[in-house]
C-alpha cells in the first residue's frame, strides 16, 4: 500500500460545506499529538472549528495516557470546540464524534460500521477509529474542548501496527481492498461533525444518543467491562443520556459505569 505523504488542504477546503469546522486547518507532517497542538492553539484563542491534522504522530495517545499508534497513512486530527456548556454537559461530545464517524464511513464506503461505548468505532469486532476528548475548564465552566479523532485509513495493520493489535484493529484500506482519499474523508467528516455538534447543542443528548445506539451492536449482548482494576461480565443494557453504561450482572442487579473499556470477546 503506497502511503500518502501530504494532505492537500486547498483541495480539501474546495467545496467544504461547513460554517466553522475546517475553515482554518493546520497541516503538519509530524507532531507529537494533534491534540497537544490544538490545545495550544485553543489556549491562544483559536476559533471554534480550527483543525490540526498530521501525517503521523510520534506520541499519539488514547485515554488514561495509553498509546495510540499513528503511522503515515492514517487520518489523525483534532478540532477545537468552544461550547457554552458546563463540564458534565460536555460528556456526550464523545458520542457526537462517534456518530459522525460511523455515519460518514457508512455513507462514503458502505461498510457495516458500529459504535462501541464509550469512544470507539468498529468494523466487525475490530477497532478502526478511536476518539479522545480533552477539556480545559475553570471550575464548572468549559473554556475549550479538543476533540481528537484517529482513523486507520490507508494503513496496513499487519505491517505497521504492533503485534498485539493485529487481530483487534483494522483499517479502511484493508476493509475496502483499496486506498481511500484522505481529503475526501476529512471533508465529509468535518461536514458531518458540524451538523451533529450543532444538533447536540440545540437539542441536547437524547436524540443524539438514540441514534448512536442504533449503531451500537454490543447493546443487549454479553460483554466484559474493565473499570480500573475491576472486571465485570454482564449484558450491556443501555447507555444513558449522561453517557453512563448500564450493565446487567449475572445476579440480576445493575451496575453503572462512567468510565471503562468494553471487551466483546468474553471468555
Ligand atoms: C482511544 O483511546 O481510542 C483514543 C484514540 C484517539 C486518537 C486520536 S488521533 C488524533 C488525536 N491525537 C491524539 O494524540 N489522540 C487523538 P483508548 O480507548 O484509550 O484506546 C487506546 C487503545 O487502542 C490502545 O491501548 C491500543 O490497545 C489501541 N490502539 C492503539 N493504536 C491503535 C490503532 N492505530 N488502531 C486501533 N487500535 C489502536
């Protein structure tokens, strides 16, 4: 698979149908993490919708400081958001991103893409996209949010991702058997993100969550959740409007999780 070496921002912005998202785009060949660059820009007053996109990240990260592998060929980008929200109200933004990615990948490529609580997008049971929201707040008031999205686009998972991810990750290139056009994907994503984000700000989380759940194949199935040091097995019952996952345990009781990781491959 030939690797894309540059994202043509002019081509991307031609015909971009957004008001704010992607009107300003900073492309860099290599960064530590696009979230770090976007946070710095936001701290210096960057406008809502400012995008940072990089060909590769040397210190891409997931939640809880975990590593996010970001070789050339993927789509690694972050967007600055300035919502007038209190901290807990901003939690569903991760679902805004998950829904926008899922719908975009389905529409552009016809893949059976699914959402996984809280921040993953899957094809089959393999991760194709991860989302990281980071917040800067003063007390309860959100100053800015950086929404980071990583999509395994034109990468050969077996060749460039570490051994332990080869059976649990996939890429668009692998699913489709051909390379995709990164500019086209990012343009479509920015358009969808702006639509879903504006709807969320206008209408709240309820509609958004119910649409997100339509793509959440894990709901109603047996899963294992790791939260901190603990693991629980049960049926994934629901995701509530505040982002909480409800698990029905074997003894019939319910347990609620605000953070955690789902494993679909229950032993
Ligand atoms: C995530 O965290 O899935 C969030 C990933 C966000 C990445 C974007 S890229 C642009 C922006 N800049 C950044 O620095 N980050 C964001 P989490 O749910 O904690 O999952 C992390 C786990 O996913 C790792 O521990 C690995 O198991 C797995 N993983 C790492 N790299 C992967 C990849 N490229 N594809 C699939 N899985 C991966």
